[in-house]
């Protein structure tokens, strides 16, 4: 499963990845799935119109009720229409004219909190940023407080990622999830829906209201955004901070470079330590690629983002080395496959990069900023990705 | 190879030899046309690879396709002949194509 890059003669095979070991020990493609790791093949499969979402939760989605499932699980025309309806929320122009203000405001709060406390868990701060930004896009802006919203979303997502193999365990888990989803509906989603019935806005919930989504459909869509946008960005921010704390030259370059250079650094970190490691696809019909048939009808492929991101055919030599100039040199998209590709490619990619850049730029300019406790890297079996917990940052008091 | 000319907003032209089968966006990026950002890598989901097809060539390249509409609308760019270059495949029929590029993609 692990990519076999040749040792780099010029740099003694430097390996700057922080999540490679834990991924190698824990990555578990779906049973029966064929692992595909070459960048070009992964891209061709993801771009094919013959493939469908696969993997644990995709197999449970009831495609006969498209109004009750997230567009994450849809394909074809319906999927394209649903994505197109919210495309404006993720456009580069919207990021500059709308989301950047939310990011700046949230960062003001985060900085104030950190300076008054003197120290704080880094994943708590990155979670606040990820939740505030995604909540504004989704339209979860009528809760009692953004902190309570963040806690309730976390409570639901943490449990829905849980797993129990015994019947009693499963029953208890289901009951707990229902209670937490109920609280999320009552305190966050329902007030947002009511407000938008009276005054529609430009956000996901207004779109769901306009399209008459059922309560279940709304909950599923909002929680999908929560999982896709909040959990991923929380980890990405902490991973980038960890790299920057560890590498003073890289930090210096980050703080003195222009925005484009900052993005290049962040994307290169995401290439090496992708938050999402595997994407599964099932072939609805034979998938033809440039080199012939790539998937047989019915076959499931586990597309390895880690392998694709370190495929020397597209990265050039020393694929495990953090080199922010790589993508430009190779004329590649900086994050390589870390945001996926094809019709399901992450719509929030630029949002995530912008909020991470703003977060880190402000954090690292704080007087006396330091990492007092390194993160522990753990593996989330359900999402097949790493989580960074326990990192604590400190700064000079206000 | 297919000869294509990109004309920048300031009027300078940059001729390139584009590889058949690639998209116009990939050919532009590969040949250093810097204004073509293509943040999403060719998935018609960022609107940052916009070009304007010369009037004489619009019948050959075809109209805006369904997948391009959303991002072109969102960009607010109403310039005649606007297309997402990631959705145009380089074929021999494009030999001599002339496209203009915007000042910036934002
Ligand atoms: C570093 C942060 C992020 C990473 C690494 C990431 C990664 C991904 C990946 C790999 C996919 C493709 C899934 C597939 O093909 O099956 C995806 C889809 C998605 N992402 Fe992100 N994402 C991030 C941030 C965000 C943000 C901030 C949002 C929204 C606020 C978001 C919303 C979505 C949605 C809605 C989808 C489903 C798209 C579809 O199925 O058409 N993501 N993300």
C-alpha cells in the first residue's frame, strides 16, 4: 500500500511526512477493493462518468430518495445541478468579498482568547475557525452562540464516526446519535430554517428551503457539510502549524512571502499529509482510460490519495520532501489529489486554503508564539484519516 | 502539435504549440500562460481559466457547455466568447485558433 519512491540521492531520501507511518499501519481499503495509486489512473477514474460513490456510508445511502441524501452520494445530472446551485458560495470572488470577513472576525476572537488565556489547545482554535466559516456558508447562523453550535456539531459528528459491533452497542449508539441530532435540529438548524423561510439569504439552507427539502434531507446535507468541511479543515490547520513550528526556515518563508507563496507552502504540506487518504468508487459500467479498460463493471477501486500524491511521474524526484516550489515547477495543481478530482472534487478547497492561510499568518505573528506540547497523531478508522490531538500553543499575555 | 495564439489583455500575443488531446487550459499552463490559474485543476469548478474565443473561431470551439454555465455566471464575466479553457479539447481543427485572456481571473 505504501508508495515506493526511490531514495533521493541529492537529499539522502528526506521524508518530511508526519502522517505516513500511522497511515501505513492503519489504512484499510474496503474489502475486495483494488487499490489504485498512480496519479494519472486515479485522475482518470475520478473523472469518469461511469463511476459511482462507494465505501461504507455510500453503500447505505438510499438513492431512490435523492431529496433525503446529501449530494455527496449522488452522481450524474442531479449531482451536477445540486452542485451548480451552490457553486456561487465557493467562488473565488465570494471568498474575497464575503468569507474573508468571517475569517478575519473569527481570527480576532481566537487571538483575543489565546492572548487572554496565555495558552490553548490548537485543535480547539482551528475547530472554531473551521466551524465559523462553514456555518456561514451553510447558513447555521441563528444558534444561541457559535461555541454551542460548534459543540453540538462536534457531538453529532464524533458519535456518527463511532462504531460498535455488538447489538446493544449499536442500539445505544443509534439512540445517542438521535438525541444529539435532535439537539442540533432544535437549537441550530430549525431556527436557521425558520429565519430563512422569512428572509432567504445566500447560503445552503436557503437553497434547501427553496427546494422544499424534508427535515431529514436538511439534516443530512448540513451534517455532510459539517463532516466534509469542518473536520477536515481542523486537522489541516493543525498539521500545517506543526510543520511550521518544526521548520524555522519554512516558517520564515511563510511569514515573509506573498500570499501565493503561502498557498504554495500549505498545498505542499497537504500533498505530503493529505487529510483524506482513500476515495472509493464503484464502476457502473466498464471504465475506459487512455491505457484501455481501467475498471470492470461492478468493480470497486480504493483510490490512494497518498500514493497518487507521491507518484514521481507527476511530483518529480524526492516525492516525500517538502518543496513548496514543486507544483509550479511540475506545472501541477499544488495540492495534487488531496481535494479529490472530477465531479466530486472538493468545492470548499479554496475556502479551506484561505482560512488556513489567515489562521496561520495571524497566529505566527503573535509575540512569543510557541508550541508547548506537540500533537499526538491518531487514526480515525471511519474516515480513514489522521487526527491531531493535544497540541498546545502559548503566547505572551496581552 | 496545434498552433494557438493567446492574446493578453494588454495586447501582447503569445503563440504556443498545444498538444492534441490535452485541454486548452492544460496547454496554456504547460506553456506558461500565467493568467490561466485553473485552481481546480480542470474540473469546471473555479472559473479561473476563462478565455475569450475570437469571433471567427466560435463556431469551431462551440458554445459554452452546460457544465461551464454555473462558474461563468458566478464569475460575473459577461465578455462575448467567454469559455472555460479546461472544457475545450485541443484538436487539429483548432490549428490557428486565437483566444484572448482577461487581465486577471478574479
Ligand atoms: C483541508 C480541508 C479539506 C479537505 C482536505 C477536503 C477534502 C475533500 C475531498 C477529498 C473531497 C472529495 C470526496 C470524493 O470525491 O468522494 C471533498 C468533497 C467535499 N468537500 Fe471538502 N475538503 C476540505 C474542506 C472543505 C470545506 C471547507 C468545505 C465546505 C465548507 C468542504 C465541502 C465539501 C463537500 C460539500 C464535498 C462533497 C462534494 C461532492 O460530492 O460533490 N470541504 N472534500
